C-alpha cells in the first residue's frame, strides 16, 4: 500500500476507535475497552520516544523514567488528598485539570537537567547515561517508603476528578485517552513538519554538517528531549488513572525497553508506527501466554518473549520500517 493511502487509513482507524466501546459492548466484551485504553496510553509514550529516536537519532534507554514521574505525581497528590496530609505545606488534590498538567510540567522540568547532561554525550555513552539516570530515579522511588516503596502505591480515592466528566466510567476514560492520543499525535506531526522538525532530521542525518551551517544543535536536541519527556509524563498521568496504582516498576529499564520495542516494531520515524507497535506488543503480551496456556505449552506460557523475540528480529530484518513499512511502502511522488 503506497504512502499516499496512509491518511485514509488513519481516518478509518480513528473511526474504528471512536466506535470501539460500542462494538465491544455489543459483542459482550466491554472489558476490552479498558485493554484498548492501555494501548492508547502506551501509544502516547511510544510516539514521544519516536520523536527523539526516529527524528533526532537519540537512543534513550531511560524514557520510562518520565512515564513513572508523571504517574507518581498523580498518585502522590491523590494520596495526600485522601490522607488529608499536606505536601510541602500544600494540600493534595484529585483534580485532573490541575494534576495532569502538573505531571506533564514536572516530567518536562526533570527532563531539562537530565537532557542537558545526557546530550553532552553521544552514541553508546548517551544510551548508558540515560539508562543510569533512569535507574537512579527508579531507586529513588523505591526508597519512598511513605508512598509504598517497592510495593507501590494504590490510589484509594480512585481516578482523578474532572468537571462534567466521570473518569471512573471506563468508556468515558477511554475517550479521554483517545482524545489525548489524537492531540499529541497531531502535535508531533506538526513539530516534525515544521522548521524545527526539519532541523532535527538534519541533525540525525549529519550532525556535523548542521553545526557547520550554524544551527545550535545542542539546543534543538534538548528541546526535543524535553518535549518527549513531557509526552511520556502525560502518558504516565493517564496510566496511573487507568490502573489506580503505581510502582517503581514503571520506571524500570525493562519498561524503557518495552517502549523502544513498540517503536521499532511499529516503525521508527513514522509517528503512526508507534501506535501500531504499541497495539501489537500489548496484544501479544496479553494473549500469547493465553494461547500457549490453551495449547498446554506451560513453558512458553511463562516465557512468551522467547517466541516474541524471533518475531521482532524477523520484522527488523525483513521490514526495516516495521509494521508501518509493511502496510505503507514508499513510492516516488509520495510524501
């Protein structure tokens, strides 16, 4: 399918997603709505990583840190609102219109100094330092015993509150997640199509040439890094509300690896691909163990990634643009 058919595909996909809760309920599988909400949330995180990985060439192995920060901001403020205790002299809150922007802001603010330090390096050193900072944040949240430490923190008060919106309703929450995904996807597409995005792609292709042309390469990469951190923070805020529980595992390097696999599986540098990758990865994660269990293959049920790994390798070898490349081949004259 040529690239020019991507837009109709996206429109059809959006229509399907808009109708999905009604389809699931009609089929007697309303619980699928919550499953797809999780996919939408991780799609936001995957798109945010693709912005710096696919267009900036920045291989961050610590992206889950910002996912975890966003989640913990929501959960900690909910904890203090439920407990009635102050946080830095201020009361906690469950108001989503306050907490969610704050989660995005704090994730972005944390990304500023970390990005400023990490971007002083490149290549494998950049990969390792992003991983190191993410692990430092992981152990920081493990040490917060008041907020559950290694056991995690339940949101006993339930999901955040929004004016005129009942987020406790799974269908309503699904549409909120879908709205944020569409908004963030369109924002990233606008960024990529802008002068900023063209410079970012130029940096990925030949950073030295961009420096010689007079572009402040470091600043461009830092801004992209912060935007990606903010996007992951938004996904974290939604994830905390989806599960009503947060734990340091959200920040673990394995979660960063999962998000990167979603991007690779879907197609690096496509923005649409990470959505496909998130859907494919999470569906396989949920249903491969079930399939192997039904086939009485208990060993593969517990170690389903043994099968998923070779599948990913084959996709990388034979479809370098991932699922996106398999669906949309690039032809002369296509944008």
